[in-house]
C-alpha cells in the first residue's frame, strides 16, 4: 500500500466513549477526512443505513470475502464479524484523503504487521462512571450485555500504550477540535501519549472496584 498521497488513522475507544458521534462530526468539519465503512455480520440498528454506516452481509458472504483476501483486517466482536476493505482504503489514500478506521488495538496491530504506516488515536471517557452511564443511556443492551461491554471496555483501555495519541472525551466540541488537530497535523505534540496518561488511566481502572 502506497500511503504517500494520503494517511491512515485508527481511532479506537471502549464502547460508550462516544467515538462514532465524534467521528461523524469530525467528517463534517474536515472535508479531507473519510470514515472507512466496515463490512459486518451484525444486524442493522435503528437508523443505520446500508453503505453509510456499514455494509451488512451474512456470515457466509463474510467468510467468502475473507477467502478472497478482501480485508485489510477483520475480527469477531461480541459474536459478530467486522472487516475493513483493503481496496476501499487503498483507493481513498491514493486520492490524498485522511482515512479513519474505527477498529480496536488488535486490528491496528494486524495492519501494522503488514508494514502499513498508521497513526493510532485512543478516545477515553472522563471516568468509569461516565462510561457506564453512557452505555446504560443508549438503551440498546440488556444489563448482562452492558456488564460484558464494561469488562471489554476496561480490557480495551488497558492497551492504551499501543496508540500514539490519547484524547479524553469530556466536552464534545473540544474533543472534535482535538481530533481535527491530530488528523490535520500528525506531528503535533498536543494529546500525544505520555506518562501523565498512566495516572489518569489507573484511576479509571481503580473505579471498577
């Protein structure tokens, strides 16, 4: 993959951190930003549109795409498959776009292992309680699923050192501005991961107990 004309970013976050809303707003503010559309075997949620939110496929079709090496990376999450189209990412990079993948740290490592240059941004909630409240307020999951997502969220957070930048989603507009700065100037030192994030994340993890 020749990335000289564009750039590839991964923006990851635990469920409930507000990633999807942030990226939709970011794409409105920066016309060079393209949010990659993943294939998934998950059923559409209310309001989700085929070809805008995801490409919805059945499991048989997804497995065929894997066999055809269609995906740059793919993973199974909460019983559903998700995959990033290699051809889509390549074509957008060649037009000079800033491509954002909404995948986790494992997906990012799979892409890096292929020798692809990528910049990782991790979005954090301001605290544990806010993360839990956001998941509950979505009213899309049962209490059992919420607990599973909280456990998965903490596991995801524990891998923050895999990323180049850390952004705390406390105030929505400010967070969008921080993301835009990173995307526009990946050499910036603002919000670059450093030792101060260790204490912040330790506090979030401690609130679990």
